[in-house]
């Protein structure tokens, strides 16, 4: 697959939990609903940024959760824009055929901003697979947390 170019179709089991984070503006960027969001300690230790396949998650980075809405930011803008992020213990359904019910309980990563994966390899860990139904893989988020296992 490839990184998101528009908001992702997502579903929920139960009521999702959200937190707000200020967004990094070191680079111009677009954030899409359903995209993993993290703090890249080597770029900005305070503000959130979207995960894309070109990024490498380091053991000190903080995985925040999943973007609840889209956002477009200009480079060097004031870092006062907030992004709502779905956090644990929310259960989010991602449109995906990567997993099936035999995979329930497995740890879920995202290899790019649109693809679920079983592979850690410098990818953000987002949670645990709890249900597969109607073309959606439901993941119980364990975010925010420090990516010590990356």
C-alpha cells in the first residue's frame, strides 16, 4: 500500500477517547483522519507529527494515537494548532484485509499511514487486534506510549 492521500474510512467499537496535542510545523504537512500521530524526539520533543512510510520510529519516540480529523499546516507556522487524536483504550476499525480472525490478539503496527502490519521494523505500534468484521480490522489502541520496542 501507500501513505494516505485523503481521510481514511474508520469505524469504532464503543465510544472513542480523544486527547488534543499541538502539531509540529518544522515541515509543511498534511495530516489525514486515520493517520498515526507521534512525537519524533529528534525533530520536536513537544509537538505531534503524522507518521508516513519515510519516517523511522526510534525507541525514544512517543506514539500518540490516530488522527481524529484532517489538518493542513504550513512550514514554520506558529505551533498553536491543536489536533484531536484517538487514544487508548479506543477501539478503531481500519479498512484492511491484512488480518483475519485467526490473528486476534496480535500486536498491530502501521507500515505506512494507510497499512496495518504485523511488522515492528521501525513502524509505530498502535495496539492489539480484537475483531475482524466486514472488511475492517478493529484495533484496541494502547496509545500514548514511548516506542521502546521500535
